[in-house]
């Protein structure tokens, strides 16, 4: 049956759980999903930030709730999925966005910091995806998982950046996405990744202070940094019927940084 473009992108009646959703890129994507009609539950570790974000969304007429949880903790992640199911009735869309970064030269990088980054950025994505799939997506034979990686997943560190744990974790997210897409396609679940470039956020604050906004913007062919609406479209595409035949893929949203030839 032919469907209009408006219908394909409409998320009315759908539900979404967005990790790292209290601010920055996570809140931007949550706003996009809600603006398309979805009921959204935000999660992060800090209740005060979540409450403020949910109130901001409700003030805009959007359907938003929140649950505080640490997605690096297995028990917390599994309890989060159960609580989100209790509130929403089902989970149609999962956005794995919560993340951590650490800057240090590889030869001096603390192992504890390596583990912290990998536990949240990779292990946390796996545990929550597994639990959401078990509780909702596999039984209902449908679901959309949107993982957030980074253009740091697409290559090594530049000489002036020392983020080996972060880059490694985000590279792992790409193959996690591909592998999960292959396994769960039979359940009607799509799994895709967004790879943002340079966006102002709390996580990128140190990088911006080190290198400067103008210098980072100048790296992009478009000559600009990512803005407050630049991830919404890709997230809604992956989450909606418009993206039903897309799985195991990644999309860089970076102003063109990742297409510049090197050498």
C-alpha cells in the first residue's frame, strides 16, 4: 500500500526510551522523536537534570517522562528497561546515547578509565538492547534501535587528540550495530548508528577548550559545528516506517569532516 511521506515519518502511538537524554544530543533526539508523535522516556544518572529536561519537553506540548538510571550498571540497566515497560506498555524505539570520554596519551592512559569508557559506551549498549529486546521488541516482532557512535569511530586519533578509549569504544559500536542487525532482523528489529561530528556538549567541552570552536568548525567543508536540530532528522528516519528497510548502517552527521581526503 502506498503511504504518504507524512505517514512514513509519523511516530504517533509509538514509544521511545532515550539514554543520556537529559541534555545535549540525547535531548535533541528525544525532542525530535516526540515532535514526530512518540511518547518518550528520558534516562540518565541525574534526576534533577532529567526532571528539568522532561519539564522543558512538556512545556512544548510533548509527551515526556523520565527514569534515573546508570546504564553502566547491569542491574540498573535491566531495572530501567522493566520500569520503562511498566510506564509505556511497550518499547518501540531505543536510542542508546549515554556515553563517556577520557583524554590521555595511550602510553599513560589509566586502565580504570579505559574500563569506564568501554563499560558505558559498549557494554551498556549491549545490556540495555538485550533487555529491551527480551521484554518488548522480540515478543512484539518489531523495534527500532538507534545507537550513537561518533566520527571518531571511522578512523584513528589525529596527532592533536588523545582519545584512544573513546575512539575504540565507538568503533566497537559500529560492529555491534552490524552484528545485532544481522541477528535480530528476523524479529523485525532494525539496528542503525548515527555518527555525530563536532557538536557543542558537556562531553566535548574539553576538546572545544583545547582546540577552539572556530578551528573545529573550519575542519568541516560546511564550515560549521553541529547544531540543536541536526540529529533530529536521522533519528526520526531510523525510528520510523520511512526507515523500515534500513538496518546495520551508519550515517555521519558532521558537516563533511569524515569525507575529507587525507594524504
